[in-house]
């Protein structure tokens, strides 16, 4: 099957681009706006609309495959590629990448994804967002050419099994960390609430007291409103390095604080994402390694999740090798080609490190569905509900796509009537 045309289309994502450095420096929120001047290169405001670029591959039988180029909410920081402005990159796709795809015969996902993930123009590797969207479209095209699901293509090429059960879904609240929790409880999200604790003064508290109160509130809220007695969600809270702001490198005090959080969560398992971020990869990795080791030595049942500075497949492998966290977030757009998502999950599983197939609220329905197929073929510990911060929309997209995959796989295996 050949690609007979390549079309690109600018679009919006499910959230915003936020200048994380400006926010950490004290940019104040005003409704959905942030006041103050941007700090990170490329930003015209502290918060601006998220942008996407759809890659459409027209196949010779008339089918159209698609993938969405998009980047994380906190673009341009933590070692990431610069801000993704869709109109700028559309020119690159139309003028320089389209000729490389036009009239190409589809081969294997692995081979084609590797080729475009490593594509260089003018001696520089193309933006991670382009690699992300192009490889989604390639996977979709190969699946359409073989009249099967994307998850099956991945499973066949990587010798895995497509899951016949749902992968636990992690919902994120955004700043609406109280009202949105109620939505998660109603929908029985397996992991919640993310929390967006990215500011010491207003969200964490100068001694961590606000976060502690929030964990106590979470426990009480789930206890009071869960629909079934066997509903025990995991509490997963992203603190964006703010524990490092309070405790610096006093890891013993930090670990004791984590003990109090775990005690407060009661029967609900606790994960803390990004406790430290020292604006340096090696120092951040070392900090996570020390915290993880000390928690284990003290028998404190609280998991640490690596996030910032753990961006590429190579980063993920090194964090996993050094046990810099009990779990690693595989932040899908940061990896570029989506074959890296597959390989990252499989590597973490091999090393006994929890694989959290994440991403960002700043994605699209197309990229979210492609990620679901990656997850169903590799079976990570959890998958992020995305895009957006409204809970309902992202949860619906991920939950429904997983169930569609399961239903179609049942038909393919001839046992749909048993479901």
C-alpha cells in the first residue's frame, strides 16, 4: 500500500502552553490567565493556547490515516524542545517532509517510525512534536493497510499480547483539585487526582501543611462518596519539584514528611510525582535515587514517580537503571516517535520499574487514542486520561477507546459472545 498524498492541518490541543519557569517565579493566576511576563523563550504570554498539527496520509485505496503533532503543557523547559507553534512547523511538513512520504510503500511500523524519528533537517533532528505526530500517522496507515487495529500492529511487531482488560486510568484535576475529584470518584477512576501542586505558597504550604490537609481531604472524600466498597483508588499527586524548594537536599526530613502523607492517605496507596527538580538532570536523578532508597530502607509504602528531566527513551532507561524513582512517567510527546513509548514501557517492565504511560493535558483526541493502542499492546501500570483538565472528556476518550479495542479483539478471536 502506498501513500499517495500528505496533507497537514493546524489545530488546537485540549489545554494550554504554560511557562513553568514564570509560574515557579510567582506569576499569579487570574481566572484562567496568569499575570506577569513570560520567562521561557518562545512564549508571548505566561499562558497561551495549545497548538497541534495534524498529519494526514492519504492511501492509494482512499483511506486516510492521521496523527497529531503536539507538545506538553510545560514546553521549552526541563530539557525539552522549544515551544511548538503549528503554523511554523506546517511549512516544514509541507515543503520538506511531505516529499519524503509521498509515494512511499508502507513497510513495517518499526522501520518507518525509526526512520522518521531520526530524521534530520539542516543537521538537526526534527522537533519532538513532529516525530510524535508523523509516527502516529504511520502506525495508523499500516494498521489501515492491514485492516486491523493499531494495537495489533504493535503487538505483532514487538511480540506482546493485546490486553483483554482495561489499563488503570489516571485522571488529572488541574487547578480544580476539589470539584474535579468528585467527577473522578463518580467515574471510579483508578488513579487520581494529579493535583497540580506547582506553587509552595498557595498550594503546598511553607511546611507542606496544605498538601497534607489535601491528602486528608482526599481520603475523607473517597470514603464518603465511593459507589462500591471495593473501590480503592491510588492517590497520585504531582508536586513539580516543590518539596525540593522546602526541604532543599535534606532528604531525611523530606522522607519523614512523605511518611506523614502516606499515613494520611490511609487505605489508599500514595504516589508522589516529581518531589525534586533542581533544574539539572544529573542532580535531579540523584535526588530521586536517594529519596527512593531511603523510603525503601525505612519501609515507607509511598512510591516516587520520576518526571522532569526524564524525557527521552535514553533518559527513561537511565532513570530505570539507577532506580531514580519507583515509577517513571513516560511523557509520550517528549519521546518523539511513538515506537519509543512501546520500547520505554517494555524496558521499565524488564527492569522492575513501574511504567506510567503519561503524556500531557495539552494533547488531542487523535494522539490520546494512538497512545491507548500503545498501552493496550504493552500493558503499563497506568495510563493518563487525556487531553484536557476537565476530567470527563479525557477519561471518556481513553476509557472508550480501550473498550473498543477489547470488543474488536474479542470478535477477532471469535469469543465475543462470551463477554
